[in-house]
C-alpha cells in the first residue's frame, strides 16, 4: 500500500511516516499544498492524508482540485479545525474521513485501513486475490498456495500483492519500486530483484508451475503459463 501525507508540520509528518512504514506502507510526504497537489495528481496512491492549514495552498483547495480532476483516491483530512462546520465542509468537498488533531496514531491507522477496505470493496467484489492455486488475502495478510500456508515478510507481501493485483501486466522494476518503496528509493540498487528471488523460493519453487515470470529487459509479470524470457 502506498500513502501520500500532505502536512507542513515536519514533526507530525515524520511521526506519521515512521508509523506507517513500520506497518509496511510505502509513504511519500509533501510539505505544502502546491507540492501535495502535484504529487497527488502524478502518483498512484491508495490513501491521501491531508492537513487543512497548509502553506501556498490550503488543504481544502487541494481536495477540491483533486476531485475536479477526477482523482478518486480516498482522502483522510487531519486538522486542528474540529468544529462541525469545518468537518462538514471537508466532507462535502469530497473527503472520505475527517479526524481532528491531536490524534493517536492507532486511530489514524485504523481509519486508513477502513478506507483501504472500503476502496477495495468498491473496486472488486472478491476480497481474496487468486491466481491458479495461489490465494492472497490482503486484509488477513495471509498467503496460501495449494494447501500450504506461506510466510512472507511485509515487503515480500507488498510486492506479491501488487504483482497479483496487476496479473498479466508486465511491471518494470521502477514501477515496483515507486509503488512499494515510495519515491525516496535508490534506483541503482537491486533490491527489487532480491525480493523477487525470495518470493520465487517461497511461492514458486515448491510447486510444479511457476507464477512469477521475468520478461528480460522489462520487468516481472504474474500469470499462469511458461516464462516469457527467463
């Protein structure tokens, strides 16, 4: 899962970023409304966490622009403005949830998870992602192939889930890095290949049919059938 936090208070944004990264999320941070608008319009995010009182452009202007541009990403507003009229204004502009500051991280996490579940239910009736005899449950965070439960690290699970949600589509290493590791990654590393190799040992090697395939010079794809190039 990939989050965008638009928050000008560095202490708050770093607190949120650290908390969500420890939960296995990829996190980008924007420090003002203009930067946040650009990031939200140009990136692929599962949830946007948005402050209202921002420099350059306030959060409600950012939200209005996103909805006007048909960006449907769920938005959770975090704001010190807790009055009913402010909450109503944010929700009427297209926010999906509104939480007043100060807040507990556990509640922010619970609300983000709720938005992700809600979005997943809207996008696809099936909660469990399946390909051949592989079943991945993003909510329960479980992986089973055949009758064998498979234990993955948080990062391995994120990569497998993203590949499976895009099954049949070849994903480049850069696309995987941007979605799973956020925007502050070192593109010169082979971290994607290392995680893919670990996934293959766990998800493919014990079974007669491979589901993770390499398209040489392009990236990786999950599908049934023979390898494209590897």
